[in-house]
C-alpha cells in the first residue's frame, strides 16, 4: 500500500482496511459507530467496535471519571 501524499492517509488506510476485511471475511460486521468492517476477532475482543472506536470510548470514559 502506497500513499499518494494528498493528505488523506487516514482515509486511505481506512478504505484499505474495509476492502481487506470484506474480501477476507466476506463482510464480517460493521462497527456501529464508524462503519468500518471489522474482523471476527476484533468484533469479539472489542465488544463489537473497531479498535479506534474502542480506544476513543475508553478515553472518554476515563476522562469522565477523572473530572
């Protein structure tokens, strides 16, 4: 995978991951927050969320508990 230096590396990686998971797992399950298709292992270990959304949710929870 190569970036074309247009500043959209995050979107390109996200699109690559979606395409990869669709072909490998035949459309396992989309993340309910962002829509990325995640692998069955990610779904099982992250409570149905992709890793990015799980990390964001955890960070918000920690921030809320510390205030």
